[in-house]
């Protein structure tokens, strides 16, 4: 299948939708390409196992990676892998039919994780933790069997920020999802090509492409999960303070260990008067500078109270 064929949605678009789609896909390609280059996610000769769940994010990841493969200056192979968890009513035909049309190599791995989770997790408790561990182990085994050199997961920028907040609020750690890291069994390199992509744009892309979405019936009806609470909080912030989410993700890429409190990460004990100025020195008494994103005016970026405070700063 050619790049042009990959790009075209399954249904006809209006002229406005077509323009939106072209701009959106170009932006997603650029963001994925930037993430791959910045973290050296994919190298010449790699065999990338794309974990396909049937959700919007993994569909988009597969689509963009296939497009990039067509124009990349290096050669890499793509293998799509889906884990059929034997959920009741799971439409087993959808993914094989879709992947056959794409012409991409794929494997469907069948494991009854649904039965295990339902047996082990008490009614009313969240299933995500156990389900995630089971899926991870199975996917690692699949990667080994097919000889994959990289495992690509469909987590996006918002997932990474939510994980940071979850760990801060409930785990006492400043820890998020890494863009690239060795798996917890030490055998595989895991990559997240959508690291720079916004969820809202992936939703729009999915709607325009008309991906055959398969909902997760195992955990989709658990509205009280802490991750959902964090997502709602971040969405509220975004509504009230446009630009805050972008600033948070930028902060994740600009960590200053000397201005935190982790003595394992920075040698505070051996600092003395002859150490010199480190990362600008201690400027804690200074007012934090508030920068307005380039595409937003101060009026749009701040609410009325914040505008007043900024004006009053001398």
C-alpha cells in the first residue's frame, strides 16, 4: 500500500474536512518524527512491534509509522501485534480485516487475561493494574518470538503528564512515562512514538480516518479510577488556563536537579561557598516569570485575577 493510499480516510470528506485532515496528519507526522529523532527511537534495520489495542491511539500510531516508513532515510520493518484478551463479545474479525486491507504483517495473540482478572480482582475494584501486568508479560513474550528489536506503545503526551501527576499525588515520586526505556524484564527497548502528540488531535485524527474502534469492556466502565480524576482535573485546567498543559510537558523536558530536593540525583552535601553558581544559583526569593505562549495573548492565557496580579508586579 502506498503512502497516498495510507493517508486517505475510508469515507469521503468535505473540502473543509480534507483541509483539516491534511494539516492534522502533517502535524502528527512531524511530532512523531521529532520524537523518533530526539530519542533515537527507531534505527536502521529495526523490527518494530506496534502494539495495537483497537483504540484510537494505537491505530493512529500504526498509521503514522507506516507513513514515515515510506519516506524514512533508513529501513525498518513494522509488525502489528494485538492481544485478544477473550473479553465476552470481543469482535475478533475487526482487526484482522483492517490489517489485511493495510497489507501490514500482523499477529493476533490469544490469552484469556479477562478470565484471570475477573477471578483475581474483587467486584468493584479497578482491574487496570493486574490487567496491565498480564498484558505486558504476554507482549514481551510475543516480541521475543517475532524477533522485534523495539516495542512501540501508543501512549501520548497527555498520558505522560497524567502519569506524572498520579505519581506526584499518590506515589510521592516525580516520575512519568519515558519516551524510550528498557522494559522491566531487561530484554526489550520500549518506545512511545506519540510522546509529542496531543490526545485531542489524536481523537480528531481517529474520527476523520474512521478507525474501527474496539472499546475495552473490561475496564471502560470504571469512572472512579484515579487516572480519570487526574484527566478531568487537567482538562479543567486547560479550559481555564490555556497553555498550562503545554508548559507542564515542556517542564518534563527541562528538569533542573539542583533546584529540587533529591540528594541521590544531585550532590547537595558537598556544596560549599567555593562550588560556584550552579544553574543560576538560588533565586528562590525572585518572582517566578510567567511567559505567555506565542499563539495566545495575555488576555486569553490568564483569567482576570491573574491579569491583575501580573499588572501589579513591580
